[in-house]
C-alpha cells in the first residue's frame, strides 16, 4: 500500500514535469471516485499534458497484488475532448457537475435561486437543486436549469472531458491506493496526509488473487458508490427505477461470480470482503431494503433475491436480517399474504439458524413471531406451527424494568417528515434553540448530574481504544493480512467476527486486568499513559471520521480518571467485553447521553426520545444489557408543551424498521 501510494503520487509529478515550464494545476477528483466520466480542470495546461503530449501512467508490482500493471498512453493526435463552454454545459449531466462543487458553492446557488438550504450534507443539497430544476420554472427564456448551469460555469470555469480509459485507470489506481479505508470523497484522501497513523508492522500480503479479481472488485465498488449516491433522497426524487436497475444488474453479476468459484482467503477470511462477490452481495442487500414494499412495487423480486442470498451466503452476518425481511414481505407486502409460509420461514430461522444470527436480529424475529401468534380475522396459524413458535420464542421483553422519566419542553413543530424537532431553552433571559438531547442534559443538571455528554457511546469507545491499544496494534500478535498499509487506522479484521478470535488470549487477560488485577491507581495510570502516547493518532475506523482521534472525543486527559471513577471498573469491563468481542454487532445503539457527578461518584446512561420516536432493537438490547450488569440507565421521553402524551409501545417492530447496516 505504501509503495502503491508513493508511485501513485509520483504519477502526477511526472505528468506535470513533462512540460517545458512548471505546470500549476488544480484537479477536482470528487466526481472521479463516484462517476469518473468527467473532471474539472483549472489552469488548463494540464489538459495539454493529458490529451496532446505522449505520456504514460504505470504502477508495477505493488505489494497488494501478486502482479499488476496499468498503463495508459495518449497519442500525439488531436484530443477527442474539447473545452466545454457555458452553452455546452447544457448537454452535461447536472448531477455530475454539482458533485464537482463544494458545499459552500452549492449553497450559494440555492440562495441565488431563493431556496433555503435546510440540508447539510452535500448529496442532500444536490438532491434539493435537482428537485427544483425538475419542478420549477422561471419567467423568461431561460429555464431554472439554464440558470443553474450558468452559475456552475461561473464557479467552475471551462471543463475538459478526459478520455474514459484514462478515467478508468485513475479510478483503479485510486481504489488500489485506498481500498483498506476507502474514501468516497477524494478530499478526505488527501487530508489524511496530515494525520499521524498508528505504528504497526506492515505485511506484504496478496489481497487480490489476480489482476482480473482486482478489476472485478473495482468495478463492483464503483457500482456500490453509485448506489449510495442514489439512496440519498431516493423517496423524493423517484429513483426507485434506478435502484431497481442496479439491483437486477447486481443480482445477475452475483450469480455469475458465484458460479465461477473464485479462490478465497482461508488463512485470512476477513479479506474476503475485498472481492466482487462480497460487494455485490452488499449492493443487493441494500437494494432489498428500499424496494420491498407494495408502494415501491417490487416485493416479489425482493423475495426471490432474499431467498437466493440466504441460500448462497448461509454464514453471513446479514442472514438474520434477510430472514426477517423475507418473513415480513410474506406477511404484509405480497398480493396474497402467506402467513403459513411466514410461520415456516420463522420456524426454520429460529430452530436451525439462530446461532448464526446477530442478537438484534433474533430480537426482531421473535417480535415477528409474537405478531404471528396473535390470530386475526385474516388468518389463524395451524396448531402445529403455533405450538412450535411458542416453544422457540423464549425471549420475554424486560424493557419495562428500565426506569424512565417524562419531561416537557417548548418546541417548533416541523412540517418536514423525518426531521428532528427544535426545542427551546431559556437561560439568563435568553432563548436558545437546541436538540432534544440538549433539553435532557439541562434537565439532568437540576437532578444532581452537573456534568455529561451527548456522545452516543463515543466516550466509551474512546476509552476502549486506549485500554486495548497495545493489543490492537501489537507487533507480536501475528494475524495474516491485518496490516498491509502504513495508512491504516486499524487492522483489517477489526469490524469482523474474527477480531476477537485472533486475539482471544490477550483480550481475555486485559479484561481480567481491568476488572480485578490492576489496582485503581494502576488502572488510571495505564489509561493516562496510553492517552499521552496515542490519543493524537488517527483511529478513523472507530470514530467514522477520516481524521478521528481519541483526543477529539476525550478532550482532556483528566476525563479518563473521571470516567473510570464514576462508572466503576466492574461495569466498565463488562461494557468493554461486549464491545471488543462483537464490534461488528454492538457498535451502534448505545444510549445518547452519559452523565455523571464526580463528587458522589455516580453515573447514568440515558436514551432520549422525542414525540413519535421509539426504541430501536439495538438500543433496547443495550439498555437491557447495561441494566443487567449494574449500570445506571434510564429512558427520557421529551414531550412538547401542550401536546397530548401517548402511551408508547417500546420495542415493537413496524415495517419501517427493517434496515440492516451492520458491518461484516
């Protein structure tokens, strides 16, 4: 990886140096990673290098492949692409052009169109512009789309279209340089050069079995990135047909690649995620989540795909989610409801496949079972199926054991579906707009918890990294194919079921040390020493940010001692155990707030819910676990002043809660 990256950077220098005079250029590659058909070139001498002068780009025998070489040479003939002026922008794809702009530029365009930009993310802002150009018109000759294109031309200048084979090669080079921590935004890729990464022994391990297997992986990754761009605002922009097209293509390619029986990594099974088969499986699974309802018109196709996924990938961590969605489709979304089939699928899942399921999937399947056990005017289960389900559904919901608190707050009701409400706090004569979590934090300050954070478990995860740093990056623990690049923030098996298996002895020993072996002072000093040595290093894989570091979460080293003291070593060791053994399963769902009182040495984990919210299965399971191990937990329901309070059904499943975003 390091070799590949250095040569990748060198390519730009050699191309630029091929001119007699120094070439200064700015190349916006944001579109290249997502849809590499065009890029914007500024200070256009770079286009002459690419398109008029003979040049080549090579990458030979990097450490990531057994053998690979990419080469593109442009001829001395006239270039196929010419400069696009403002008028020629009209034939260009508007979405692609907007993707090449930064967020501030898109917001400026929205302001000029007198559209208030309510979204924050780039893809959502682009969706807003595209929706406006389809629905609105202006008085005069120019349409709204013409005005948008004109503004883009003013901001980006002329654009050159680079030959597809050159774009394809750059895309492959980019994937090769970044696949261990893929950056969908090219700017994040360049930003990482300013970061300090953890030190670990780098291994020369052939991740891809052949050049062809890498090219198939790069192609699949490109389709996945394209799908992700369409999933933003898909329900508002009528992208169902596009998603369905991607799904059918992924299904066909998945069947094709499955029949080829390509070699797998038996000694490093966590590297099998870098195969086209794995990526197409993820694409098809994500598409199923968007297409299964009657309203979206594809329940029969989704049923077929799910049955294929269950049969083809019987050991996937997504297996329980596939069964859940398949049963729900049979119960609610086919023209004829197959309740008997649903019961048979559920019995098969809980009786034969349950050990393979994630805990939250078992929780959700048993909730479906309780629905089936309640006879209605539409159906009544066969007695044999009924008795079998009663035997298999052993879990009883204990969420009623969790304490809860009800508070009231002023708020502005939003007409936008899915948007969180804005609440108001009044302090020292001033009124401030805040989130529902901030309302709860202020309330608990008056209840004996003067300090706290809306962290959703990030403080605990930061502590976890500190106390297991030497195990995660231990050069003496040899795990094949775990570190192959100096630009990695964690081993490649980190978010897989294999991480704990590969380090079981060291992890079990550390958990014992945290719970009983270390003295209180030793435990605190251990965390503080690791903070001082490693908190500035990049751990983006755990904090979901390209520049994520422990010091960004735990901003002061004194907080290490405070958290150990208020939570207690026994509770903390049990939380660490749940996380470190099952990061891929329990990474999300921890309570919103962690509050404490250092003088009284007490803490509380609080899940905050506003009106209309409900507890998700992973949140329910975390609350139950924390309660069982002796942590102080609570659910805080925030109501709008003057609203009619509802009795909230906690933990119930509805058809909107079927998403599956777990990492394998």
